[in-house]
C-alpha cells in the first residue's frame, strides 16, 4: 500500500543535476526550504502519458499556480540528469524544473519506488503529485494502485483545484493559418494584443486542407478554435474578443 505522507517532511536526499556541462548537486533543502513547491513524479521521461499530458498541462498552468502562491513546479523521475535535460528541451517546458532521481533515493524515501520489471524499466516512481510548503507535505494525490499506468488524480487541474478552486484557467486556443494570409496575421495580432497564448498550425507544414475540412467543414483562413468551439475567422475573432472584454 502506497503511503500518503501529508503532514510529514520530504525525505533528505540529493539530486545530481547538470548545468552548462557541469555537475550540480542539489539537496532537499535547496529545493524545498522556505518555498511552496508543487512536485509531480512519474514513471519515466519520454513515456507516453508523461509527455503527452502530465508535463504539458503543468507547464501550461504554471503562471496560474504562481499567481496563487506557488514558487516552483518540479518534475521528478527515476532517470539520470542527461535524460531529464533532454526531455525538458523536447517538451519545451520552460516553466518546470526537471530533477533527476537517478538512484531512486528521493522516491524510495517517499515510499513511491515500485518495480516496473515487466516493462524492462526496473525500479521507477509511482505516479503522484504533492504540494510541499517549506519542506512539509501539505497535500498528496496518489494514483490508485491498479494495473498499467493510471492517470486520474495527479494531474495539474486537480492540483489547481486544491490550491485555487476558483482560479481562471487559460484558454485553449488554436489558429489554423496559411503562409502569406493577411487575415491570419490580423488574427495573430488580435490574440497577442489580448494577451491570449495560442498554438498556430500552418497549412502544408502542420496539416493539409483535408484536416481543416474534417474539423471545420471550411477552407477559409484563418480558422480559430477556443476551448473546443469554432470561433471562425479574423473578423469573427475580433467581435468575440470585444464581447469577452465587455463581459
């Protein structure tokens, strides 16, 4: 049975990190003392759920966490420093500190070291997240001990619900564009002026017109989607932003 360690101090440990081609050893105190820290730990770098969901959402919500008193977001995995550094680069997760627990010492101290020999992984971390204030665990979200790799409670949104249940989450915005399109440039400018981050997909680089027909049943550019809703083109976006500002 995995132990919930709320109210306990995090274990004393060291993390062998790499910075500018040099070894840098961080202690538990370096990471946690006099800070409010979110930790999320997972079975391995570059693994599917970790890369597609766990890391990206914590990175996306980082500024919301910081607005609500969190000093640092830390991802810990039983991997070495070289792997963790390359994974951070691949994930473009600039808002997260990646800490290697190569020997599993911290994870073992947390009671979260489990055998993944059936996958050829050896000993790895069970998936969990926790909120740590000045070295003391305030809250833990531990995935249920089920077969496979459950991912239902250690996610970023669950943690934000604990820290700031009424906090406004950032919009999920995607803009389908094509090269040389003045209306696409207008849409990008409108979103930037409004301070709304967005993901841009460019025709014949990231998708084809078949994809746009499949998701929007149109071929005009740009096409803007917000939280699963099709807003439309640049002029429609401008009107939508005006209504949003007025509200």
